[in-house]
C-alpha cells in the first residue's frame, strides 16, 4: 500500500515513515501541498496524511485543491495538527476527515489509517 505524508517538519516525516514501513506500507514524503499535488499526478495513494499548518501550502488549501482536481482521493485524507484554532476545527468538521493532534501515538495513527482505508 502506498501512503503520502505531507509535513514540513522532517522529524514528523520520519516518525510517520517508521510507523508505516514497520507495517509493510510504502510511504512517500512531501514538504508541502504543492509538492504533494505533483506526486499525486504520478501515483495512486491509498492514504494521504497532511499537516494542517504547513508553510508553503496549508493542509486546508491542499485539501481544497485535492477535492477539486482529484475528488476521488479526498476521502483518503487524515489531517494532523497542533493547537488547532476554531477555524481549523470548523474546517475539519466540514471536511468530515479525521484529525490527529500532535503529539500523537502510533496506535492512533494505525487506527485512523485502518478506518480511512475501510471507508
């Protein structure tokens, strides 16, 4: 299974890579939504994990573009964030996608991934 992790924090990218490769999944990493959109054109990802607060393109903006250009993939998204604002929470609720708050635990990611893949 191929996963895309979008996070401008390299430590978070490595954490996600460790979690998912230990379970036999292949993970590609992007530092922002712009890079991720280019990768999505070339790959069929089963799961997309994106930080809401990435620098160059926020997770919200990425999700909006993804929903417009690749609508079949928007249900594959899991958001991550730290200290979510009211606007963040409203967006997450409207998107209807899971969101994990940092710091997160391995079991939380595996559970969210499993639920997303089963949907």
